[in-house]
C-alpha cells in the first residue's frame, strides 16, 4: 500500500512540475519577470521534493504568532 501511495505522489509531483514549467514559459513570454521567478522557485521546490532533497512539509515551529 505504501508503494502505491509513493508512486501516486511522485506522479502527482511530476505533473505539477510539468505544469509549473509551462506556466513559467508563459510568464516569461509575457515579460512577467517576478511571476516567472516565483513559478521557477516552485518548479525547483517540486524537483527537490521529487529527488528527496527537501521535505514536502515545513515544520510549523518557527511560525508561531504569524497570522
């Protein structure tokens, strides 16, 4: 069961990364530099998660009191 979850999660992340790549290309074509940059950061984050270099969740410890 865990293997099925892992495969589905990887497929989902691969799809998200593909969509982010397309969105980045669109933002660059429209010369929306900041938007393209932010999408690129999300693209790289997805890549890191897929490769196991970064956790999917960020711990909440340091964000207390932030609305």
